[in-house]
C-alpha cells in the first residue's frame, strides 16, 4: 500500500525513491568483467616477466589458454552494455551516446600512443 507524506518528509521520500531506481546494476556483469580483467592482468604479468607463451609449467600454460576467451568476453560485455543502455534511451540518444563514447576511446588511445612513442629529443638516447 503506497504511503503518502505531506510536509518536509515528502522530499526525502522522493529522493530515496529516485536513488533506488538509479542504482540498479547487474552485479553478475560486473563480476564477469572483473574476472576477465584479473585474467588479463595475470597474462600481462607473464608477458612482461619474460616467460614464454607455452610456459614451463601447466599453470602458466593454463593461464595463457584461458586468456584466449577474454577478448570475446569483452566484446560480449560491450554488446550487452549497449543493449541494456539502449533499453532506457531512444534510438537517436543511444546512437549519439555510443558515437561519443567511441570517439573518446579512440582519441584517448591516439593521444596515449602519441605521447608514449614520440621520438626522443636530439642528443638523448633510450636506455
């Protein structure tokens, strides 16, 4: 049965109700995303430590094998995120949101690569 409030308490109830409706996230998607990121971090540590892809042990081989599923998982999660975002937006709003998001990602990557791989000033050598 709905409760109606008059006076000062009405504003608080409206804010609480609004907060509850905004905070709906699918925890399972966040958990899968987190597991995939941890797996990729483990694989990157293996790469930068100099161990070969096959690895001397079964554990290293297994982590390399399981990380082959990470890229498809990220693509799946990106598509799922776009679908869920599209459920609460109109088609033009969703198109604009996805285009702006893609442009930000592309531009930030381009800037990162430019700064990371720019040539050294004359007279300086890399170590």
